[in-house]
C-alpha cells in the first residue's frame, strides 16, 4: 500500500515517450504504481496521504548538467556582484566595485564578477587602482575564464613587463609591454591562486542556499562541472548530515585553472586518484573535467576559420591541450571507468574532442562510458552524427546564446552571420544523439531552468531585453526539451534506471507546476513556477498558493 498518492493530475511520464497518467502511488520513496485514478485508488489506505492535484501538470524533476553550484553560491554571498544587465556600462561596474570596497573594509581581497566581453577593451588596472590601491582586486568576466585586476594584484602575483605569458594564457599588455590588468585563460590563475576570500557565509551555508534554490526550480540532479577538494568535502559532509536533497555528479579538474580549480596539476591528479573517499550515496566522483578552448567573445574559442580581421590563424596552435595528450587522457580515464567532460565552444575544439573519443573507442573497444562535450556552441555539420555514433553527450547552455550580451560579443568577433549559425540542437538531436541542458551557473547569473527551456523552444530572449532570434531553424519542441531536462540528464549521469521519468520502480522525483507548459504559449514558459518538488518521495520544496 502507498505512503502517498497524487491523483486528478495531468502527469507526463516522459518514458515511455508520450505516456500520460492521472495518478501515482509512492511507497518508501519509489513509484509503486502509475495510472488512472481508479487504478491508483487500490493503493490507498487509512494511513495514505492523498494529494488532489486538481488537474495540475506534473513532470519528472529536472537535471542541470552543467553548474558550478557551490562556487557560484559562495561567490554570490561573499564577493562583489557586478550588475548583469545588458545595458550596464563601465561606470556602473566601477560604482558597484567602489560600494563593495567601502562596505567591506575587513576584506583582504576585493573579488567577484562578472563583466561582459563588450567592455573588455575599456578595462585597465588604473581604474581599479583609483578605487583601492592597497588591497588586491580581481574581477572575473562572464565566463570566469578571464579577469580584470589592479596593480596590487599584479604585484602580489609577481607579474610585470618581463613576465612571460603562461602556457594556455595571455597577459594583455599596452604598447610599452606593461600589463594592462586584463588576464586571459591560464593567466588568470597566476593571480587567482593567491586569493583570500572574505567569508561572511561558509561553504556549507552556501551549498544549502543554492540547493534550496535548485529545489525551488524543480531541480534534483546536477553535475558540478569543477569540483575541487573543498567542494567535494562540503558535499560529502552535507550528504552524511542528510542536508543534501540532490544527486550530484562531481567533475574533478584536470589541467584546469578556473572557477575554484586553482590547484597544481599534481594536486588535481592526486584528487582524481583519491576520488572514492569523497563519494556518498548521492555524490558520485567518477568524473573528470577538462578545457580544450575558451569562449568566442574573448577570441579564445578555437575554430577552423579565424576571427574577423585575423590572418595566419592556425587552430592547432590555439588548443589548450595538445590533441595527442587529450586522446591519451581519454583512453586512460575511460579504462578507469571515469567519464570525461570537455569544455569546447569552437567548431575545431568540438571536432578535436570527438576525435579523442573516437580514438578511445578504437583503443578500449565499445564501453558503456558516455563522455560529454560541454556547450558544443559551434559544431561542423560533418560532426552532427558523430555524437550518436560515439555515444557522446552533447550539452547545450541556451542562456549563454539566446539573444544576450554574450551573443552580441560573439557577433563582434565572428560577424553576425557566422555567430548566428551556432547552437545546432535540433540537428544534433535528429541524429539520435543524447543531448542535455546545462545552465553554467554562475556564468549565467540565475540557474532558472524555465527561462532556458523557453529559449530552446523559441530561440528568443525570455526576458525580452534583447530583440530577435538566434538560428531559429534549430528550435525544438516542448517534448524534446523536456527530455533534455529529465531522462537525457539521467542518462548522462548513468542514473536512468533510478530517475529521469515517472515509472514504477524509479525514485519518486517529480514536480508539480503552476501552468501546463505543454499548452501555454511558448513565450510564457519562463513564467513557470514549481509548486511542489518531490525527491525520493520527500517534499523538499512546497510553494503556498
């Protein structure tokens, strides 16, 4: 008999595809029956809690397959948050930084973000020196790959006109060779590794804060895309204390130097080797994250064709990891049962990662491993079918490219026509590939999945702030979008037998919505609110109407 029954609902199961039911019965955290009201009535006893859904829409709870949850929340609560509006000017940013410096005199460092690539050529260390010349300042860009720092930060890091660019990084300089204060990719780590955070809220508090927010949005499974030792220790502790209402795939960094991964390569390898000690029932650690390129707007994404106005562009010279090194790493990690996620935004970068996955299949044979390409922003048509052929996961982050200031930055360096040809979700889906959604929070300041879902379907800015569409031929329908957020996410986490759909025997992970997202105008999907989130049969979020 059931512990709890939900009846009179419009419940979309996702699998089998197209299946709708009226009611579900749950016992000990699992679905024990799905069907009509009459069928489920047999599971009701005097001790069963019965919830009348009143016709409301129910779907499986959601998956966010690319987030930096703990780091993002920790930054939000403890660092300088720059205005994120598309219309924010340099003056707006400087005002926010000045206010933070004044309001936080105890902070040893002034750190935070995020500035947009459209103002990169306006940035200089002297602007930050005027705010505070005695304390180091480091402010990340929207991607967290690049940073704007003051003279004090450069001094602490020992960066001057004689300092050579690090491998995989650029120290921007003026005509005299003096560093300007803008650091790209690997150069950011030269300063970031020295940061001392001013901690108003500790990491456990930050983790609880962001997990509650995810649950409010209906999310109960995430991939933390760069989990260092501190992140792993925090998740491990929360799960053991029963404060973690979330399944987490934690990606350990390898040759990575952004977003909390300011550690040496030797330390990263040691963490990967010791990964099992951080694993719990809900936190899985057989995952590794790499970066093969950067972001288009900063001209660090790697394409076959060069950026506008550039000559003698050779993509192989721009890759952050040598292709042979990448292939060997894939082969080695695949043998260990470790899934690899690689950040790749340019088309040449995507091809290079697919080549590595293909080489791994040749060397190791066909394994159950599902490696993943993060963002897959620009993909050559010749590569569309390779995702399915190689059992590789294609991950898309719509809030990075539906009409946004980030996409505007892409147009500046690629040209409008070329920039608008990206993000080929529909084409990749059509090949039978498993595609998933990732917010990339805090790169996108709000992990609200409903804005992202609308963007996938309309290819428009859900906020209405920026007009137009981006490559609208690649729009997908609501049913396909739901799969990205549910069963496909579960497949990429190897949990499709546990969650991702409403089926007998699976964990009772589901959400009740305030509107029927299958019937409302697609331009209103962003207005969706989650009234109830169920995780393992337990109510982890409930909104009072």
